[in-house]
């Protein structure tokens, strides 16, 4: 099992930036794929982006492509979501999740992730 704790959320003006961190415990973290998802009030949880098991292939939702970047530092057991050019529609609770091994789900599918953090609120004001 991998335990995840997100941090770095907050209130920012449109056009600003935030960097979310996802601190993990567990020896298998470095071999997990990492996904970021978000959920806005009254909406379904949606895929934001993912970093594959190989540690360098990334995937992003069209809505954040070119603005958000996922990275990881295995030495610190931490993954990051750098968010630039934030928009009010990016307001949501952001979750990181760990996918320990391929099980037939695409990385954009939340069902493939076994471990989840508690979420961190990001609010973008206009």
C-alpha cells in the first residue's frame, strides 16, 4: 500500500501558478504510475494528468495541456503538479493517486488507481 498526502493548494488569482505536492510513503512509490484528478463542486471527478510507470511519459487532459506539468522526485518520494496560467474553471479539490501496476485500465481511468490522497483545495479567483 502507498499512503499519499497532498499539499500546496490555496487561493490564487487567474493567471497565477501553484505547485501541488504529493508525498508518498511506501517502498513501491518509485515504480507506481502517478495520476492527478480533480473534482469541482457538483461535478464528477475528472482526470487531470498522469505520469506513467516508466517515470517519464506523461498524459494530460486537453483542458490543462500546455499549462500543467507532472513530475516526480523519487529521492523525496514526492510527485508534483505544476499549474500555470490558472483559470477559474480549474477550481476544484485535487487528488493524487498511485497506480502500482498495469491492470488493463488507461491511466486516465480512476479505477486503475489503488491508493489516493485526501485532496487539496485549489481556488482560482477571476
